[in-house]
């Protein structure tokens, strides 16, 4: 596949940079709506079904595949995510994983990251999904603005083999401000920044 090929999208955009900008702007607006409408808080924490709803909410206006399981294998920086043939079984197992302590929740998050169920937008959706579990189970969320990009990406890359690093990194960024709009908005900006999206700021949308 040509590296410059854009993903098929509902906007009819064929330029890679243009699509990235449109995707960032539109899905960040949806991320704010997700929080302010109360839709997020009404979802069940920790299931694939909820992650699919979050993904569809964020990217539904841009991609047909929003909220749908991918049907292609994906590799990122030499990291191979769960093969399509095992994806359904992996997600069923993740649904059954316990989530009553911080460690259990992060272990579940690591497994969901390895599953990478969607064609695009996995990291951004899954970090919102993770915060929802933390909020409902232990009354805390992550202040992502306190999580360094390089440290995070490196820890996530190693997490399937050794999850101590990601646990430590996220633990020190926990906050009890679980309904704080500013923490959420900064968190979305950082979450997007990890993936290379930083043209728009949440406050400016």
C-alpha cells in the first residue's frame, strides 16, 4: 500500500495532511460533546461494546468503519497487533478480565491496545475508554498532560512483555478530578498529540 494513500473517508478527502486536519478538528469536537452531553458516563465501563460506541461517536462522521471491527492486519513501528483471525476471541477475553484495582485496569488496557480493534483511531478511543473504567471503578482519572509522550509511547510498546513501566507512568498522573472539564480537554489534546495530531486545541474549537 502506498504510504501516501489516504483512508477512504466520508468527506471525499484524498490529501493525507488535509484528512489529518479534518479528522482532528471533527473528532475533537465530538470528544468534547461526548463529555458534555453525559453520553460517556452512561456507558458501561470496560467492555469492547463501549469502546466501539466511543469510536463510532468520535469518528462516525468521517469513516464508514467507525465502531466496526477491522478486517485487515495492522503493524505499527514493527509492532504487530492481534491478527484479525484471533480478534473476536481476544475481545471476548478482554471483556472478562477483572477491573477492580488500578493494576487490573491497566492490564486490561494493555490487552485492548494489543487487540487494536479498529482500522484507525485506536489509541485515542482507548484512552477515553481507560479513563471511564478508572473513573467508575476507583474514582480517579489520568491527567494526561502529566504523561510525557516519549515515555508513554515507549512504555506502551514494551507493555505486552513488561507492564510495570506503563503502570508507574500512569499511576503518578492519577487525579481525583474525575469530572473536571479542563482535565478532560487537556487530556484529549495530549492524547491526540501522542498520535501526531496537534493543529487544533480543544479550547479553540
